[in-house]
């Protein structure tokens, strides 16, 4: 399992480093942590840090018929899929820990700090669920097509964002983090993380079955 | 008899092809050759043994263990060379060796390095730059380097030059003779099977039609050339691939040892001539069918 994790980890390290640096720059330059685009953008960074490496690794795996190779080794498919699906969780964990460190460093107001922590936990839950959905889609459909859809979606969102900023219609959207987290107890967001991990495990079982059907039937 | 591999009633149904009731066994320290035309089910059978294809029915045991429950342990004891070689083509040969070494319990690094040298493989070369034959050699280097007890080989010598092909076959014989290893090899090249196999199985249209010792098969299967009226009745009706020509007829029997005594007078009189057949002839007899 470690070998497969190490083989695929490079994708997460490359994309993760890029997004962590971007995240740091943005937090550093932000004046209002909650009511600025930063909290939203930070969540996008987290999503991309999970989705893009998973897709990239899978594109390469399919290109080299990696599963056919791995199945000749003393490995169960379950171990292979488990290793691959462990990586987004590890990535999310690293990003959460890093961001918590950033908050402590850049933010001194206790109430804002508490809301920042809730936002990052909320984002982490979303990223975990998104990673699960990506694996289901990758194992059910063509990975390259999925990658193209992601790129296309990214371009569309960028264009929409540009238009929204130009027309000043995006301002309210950037208030969503504050609306969701303010006044709510932190334990709700911890429970969300635990629940998303539970759902992720169920998704793993489903993804494994899908992969088995595609490979072995 | 200590059986290394037992496959019972393997069945796999596809839209255009059905592998039906494949039963095979390999005693320890022997080589079983699987012969069949294209699309007969050789690769499907081997993929099932490697748990790369899920059978609809049937069971597989290797080393006395069920494949489903002991996949990892069993694969640790198998050296596999497939029909196609799949590797991470952007990685180097040395990386590939290091990567697979993590998963095999008895990986022998020295043996791997020495096989790379022997096969003229440059460990710093990217796998994607290797020719098809070189990739097959890499597969053999990996397969031999983890000290397997059973080699499962799917058309392994296709794409190899005659020199390395002979070398591989000799190595397989040494694997059987010196290490009491067992080999399951499928091949179109029946010369390879004749050279190394102890047992032979023929698969035609997804069914095993013969599974016996090679010498037994070659003793049973003979081509008979006979004058009109020299042999009659069920002897003639039991022949395959019967062809009439100017001097009489020719047909292939699979019961020569049973018939030998009965046709001896005709043979002595020169009315029947008996000729050895090779494994290709037997396969053709099955594919063409054609009982008289």
C-alpha cells in the first residue's frame, strides 16, 4: 500500500504545494478573513488540491494500463483502491493543519479565528465528499473525459467570476462562509468531518465494486 | 500426487464467446502446455488464474489454497509473464524493479540485477523505450527474481528472437528440474510446448478437449494412410480429417494404442501406413473437426 501511496503522492505534493503557497499569499494579503473572497477561494484551493491530483494520477494510471500491471503483483485490488483513496484524506488533513497554523499566525481576533476554523472544517468536509464523488465518477466513466469536464468547468467559473466581479454581483456570494458558520457551535463542524469520513468509507466500497466490474468482468 | 494448481469447472460468459467448464491441474515439478487457436480461451483462462478476470462459475486452488481467500499469498508464489507487457512507461527499469520488490516477499535483488545483465537490459533506461521483446525479458527478469514456485506464462515467447527464446525455454526447464518448479504455459508456438511440456491441454472454443501427458497424446494420435477397404467400420468412422486421394485415404486417429493390434495385419501387409503427428496436426484436427 505504501508503494502505491508513494507513487501517487507526487501529484498531491506538486498541486498541494502550489495551492498552499497561493493560500498563504492570499491569507497574508487579506484584511477581512471572513467577508472577503479569501474564505471562498481557500475552499476552492482545497477542492482543487484533492480533485486535480486524483484525476491526474488516474489519467496516468489508465495511460499505462497501471491496474493491469498492479494486478500481476501480490496485491488485492482493494489495497490498490484503498491506497489511492487514502491520498485525498491525507491531503485534506495536511491542508487543514496548515491552514489552522496560518489562522493562528495571521488572525488575532478570537471570534474571527473561531469562524475561520469552522470554515476550514466545513471546506474539509466538502473536499472529502467531493474526492469520493470524483472516484465514483472516475471508476464509472472515462477519466480523460472527466478531466476535460473539470478543465472546462474551471474555465467557465473563471469567466463567470470575471463577469460577476465586473458587474459587482458577486459580493453577496462571498458572504456565505460567514452566514453558514457564525453563531453555530464548533462541534457541528467536527461532526460533519466525521460524517463525511463515514460516507467516504461507503463511497470507497462502492468505488471498489465499480472498479472490479470494469476490470474483472 | 501433489497438485500445485487445480482449476475446476471455470466458466465465463461473454456476448460472443463462452469459456465453458475448464478443468486443469498441474502436478508439482511439471510443465503443462496449453494449446489453442486464437480466441479459444487461453488468455481468459490465464487471467482467471491471476484473478484478473472473475469467473462466472468454478473454483481455483493453488498450493492447496483457494485463490479468492489467499490471493496475495498465492501471487507471491507465482511468476507471471503476460501476453502484453504493462509497465509505467515513464519510469526506468531500475524503478520498476524497486517498485515490484516491495510486494514480493522473496525478492532477490542480486538475481534481478544479474538477469538484467544477462538479458542485456539497461537498468537506467525508461521502460517506454524498450522494444516488445525487451519488455518480455524484463517480465521474465521480474518473474524469476522473486523465487516463484509456479510460473504462469501467456504466450511468453511471442516477439522474442530465437536465441533468447531458446534461452528462456532452457531456463524454464532448469526451473522445473533444479527447483522442482511448475510451469503453466500457453503458446501458439507448439514447438515450444513439445520442447518443454510434460502435460498438454488443448482448448478449442472455450472447452478443454484434451488434457493428458504429452507422450501419451503423441502415442494415441497418429495419422493413418490406408488403401480402400484396408480398414473398415468404426475404425474409419472414428478418424478425423479424412481425405481421399489417388492411392487411398488419410485420416487422423486419437486411439492408436487401442487400434494398434487390430490394424497390425494391415500394417504388416503394407495396406496401412502409420505416421506420427505433431501437436499442430492435433490442433488442426480439432479445429477442422471433420470426422469421417
